[in-house]
C-alpha cells in the first residue's frame, strides 16, 4: 500500500509539473501574441498653418504660425499656393505665402463696412469690411470676398485693388427677391461666380458678362465648391451636387459609398449625406466637414467615401469649421477653426475603408493556434492519468 501511495504521489507530482509547464506555455503564448488590432482608417493629421490659438490681431510681415487671428470663418487657396484667410472678427482678409509669411490684403480693421460705391483704384486695405466670411479665387487670380452683413461681394485683383461685384441691388428685374447675406462662394472655370443666398434658400450665378440667374433652390445653402469636372457642390446641411441643370442630393445609404439621389425629392430622405456644413472641391475629389462624426470626409470620383482626418473635439471643440482646397488634384486642404482662431493644413492619405493594417492579424492567429494546442494537451493528459488505488 505504501508503494501504491508513493507511486500515486510521484505520478501526481509529475502530472502537476507538466500542467504547470503547459500553463506557463499557454500564458506565454497569450502574452507573446499581439492583441487583435481593429481595422482602422488612416485618419491623417492636422498641421498648424496660421494662428497661435489666441484671438487677436498681430503678426503681419512675420511667420503665420505665430500670428494672431480672430475667428477665421473661411478661406481659399490660389493656384500659386497662397492661402487666403477671412480674419472675420478682425474685419480683414489676410494672405499666407507659400513660405509661411502672413500679411493683410483687404480690410482696414474697422467694422462699419461700406454702404456706397467703391471708386476705381481703391486698394483692398483701404476698404472697411464688416464681417468678411467665405472666399473664392478665380482662375485669373481675383479673390472674391463675401461680406455678409453688408450684403456685398467684393473682387480683389492681383494688383491689390478692390471692386464691388455684388450687392442687394444685383439681379433687380431678374430675381424675385433682393439678395441677402451672401454666404458660400465658388468660381467655375469659365469665370461664373456662384453665391449661396442663404436667407432666400437659393444659389445665384453671376456670369463674367453680368447675367444673373438662380441655379439651385435648396434650404439654407451654406458652403459651395466646384470640382474638377465642373460640378457645383452645395453644403446645405444635406449635401447636393449640381451637374448641368440637375441638382441632386448625395446619399450614403451604403457603407463607405456615395451615390446620387432623386433631385425631385424634397427633403431628400433619411439616407442623405447630411450634417454637412462646408465643402471643398479639388480636381480628383471633394471633402466635407461632417458635424456629427466630427471628421473631414473624402468623396472620391469612384464613389468611395473615406475619413480624411478625425477632428479631436477635446482640442478643437465642436466648430464651426470651414474647408478650402487647392485647385490641383492633390492640392492642399485647409481646415479653418473659427473658435480656436487657427488654420490647419490637413495631411491625410486615404486607404480603402476597413482594410486591416499589415502585420496585425497573423501574429494573433498564430497565438490563438498555440493556445488551442496547449488546451488540447492539458485535456489529453488529464484523461490519461491513472486513478489512485483505494486500497
């Protein structure tokens, strides 16, 4: 009986040692295997382009990153890379050269705004702007400035002179109501200027010859953009595209895809791509600010939707934000942080949405395989152990 007991104890010790070894192996395999990483998009980054984050006015002639802005509402990018900023609460428009130097190009800093005619040869810096907002650049280098409270749009020529392009009297005899508070601006390749007349729920076009017409009627239009194919995009809470004479809502009822909806349906429906405040067009894509997802989203010409960059509400707040893009296919994209008095350059790439990151899945699968084998070994050894004699 003693031999049987000793043999049982000896065997039990062996089995225990084996179990410990297997347990250690299992634990090490779990610890060594990388945890599964959820597939994610490259959310890009925001690089400071202008503004030190404190509201105020300073910095002309120096680095834009250390200058002070005051609630920049919008902007535009010229073909030479110059970034224009509507420094709204400073009642000015400022320009940042490609080498990062900032200067004032329009507005004398007084908030009264102009009420009368603008004499020929008036310099942009000698004009009063009440609250400059959206900007747009034409192919000839003319910078268009929407001064909403004054019901005016100005044109700033490359030589620095400024002229009145639109006011409440524009379109008399053609428009059924006077224009009020121009918001979004966009310029087509042929020089046609598009203006979102938000309070009248319409988008108005003014040709280089001065002809005025209503091209779209949507509720509360805000941002405008023209893409590389000449389509006009309208951010009006929902997003619309005007191709030719057809104005259609953009839908995103399919994951990571956008399609064109029925332009006769008003409102466009629950599957419309909504929560859009601003839009920017480039030759190869369109970007929008999604106020609910707190992200800048890219709409490709192939119908794909991707996240260009996520907006960290802890550092940026909840907006409002505006976008501006360079005219080139891969031109720069800028985000205007009105509350934070900063402008950022969006540096983003656009992988296929949902694509797993290389090297994150197979190590976890290997670790899982080791774990399965180890558990199987424990089960087999437990079943093969002889029972101790009752004698």
